């Protein structure tokens, strides 16, 4: 299993809002996200905590978390939490956005489908609410060609249904 993470920023009338995403690469599902007024390690850690709470990964050592080398992702606080959860950290090379292409793609889709289309943005709360709506839409209704023109949640459901069938057959 592989999760990738990154964050982007949105200009508002009240200053910048930073939005972090954690994505499961198999189904391309956003499993954690957080909006913040500051780009501190705690805000990307909140997105990771949401992913851990919702997903409850049980295969110790079977999950890899990949990110860029941003200070938030290589902070002691963040790397210690990955270790506590039994997640193997992976970071990309310096200045290479291709190294974290899926996370960069999610950021690009978020900006194209929400931020640029619906701006200008007045407040943190407006961006946070729009992000909540978009993540729900993205996970449950957006059709993605790489996973068979189905939404990420459906791809994930199919995976677990197939895994359950294999377990029952064994």
C-alpha cells in the first residue's frame, strides 16, 4: 500500500489558506485532508491523523507514505508519527515534482476544479467548506480513467469485495 501527500495554497482576501491531502494511490482516493491558516507541520499531521483514523491501516510495515522534502513532512513530529503507526516514510528528491506526481496531480485538479473556477476567495472558512465538498465529490462521483472510469470509492469497494471473495474461497 502507498499513500502520497502534498499541500498547496490558496490566496484569499484574508491571507493564504494551505490545504493538505493524503491520497491512497491504488484507488486514487483522498483519505485525509486539512485546511489551515499556517503551513506548520501540525496541519499536515492533522491530514495524516484523519487518514489513520478513517483507514486504520493494520498491516504493520505494509504501508509506505511518500511526500516531497518539505519541512513539514520531514519534521521530527511527522516522522515520529509515521513510525508510531508502522508506516515506512519515503521522500522525493529535491526540486523534482515528478517524484510525487500523483499528489501534484490532485493539487492541480483541486485548483482547476475548485479554486480557479470559484474564486476569488474571501475567507479561510469558504476555502475549507469548498474543499470538504470537493473531496466528497472527488471520492464518490468523479470518474477517473486510470481506474476504469469509476469513482475512487467504487474502485476501492471493488478491491475489498474481490479480496473478501478470495478469503472466502481459501
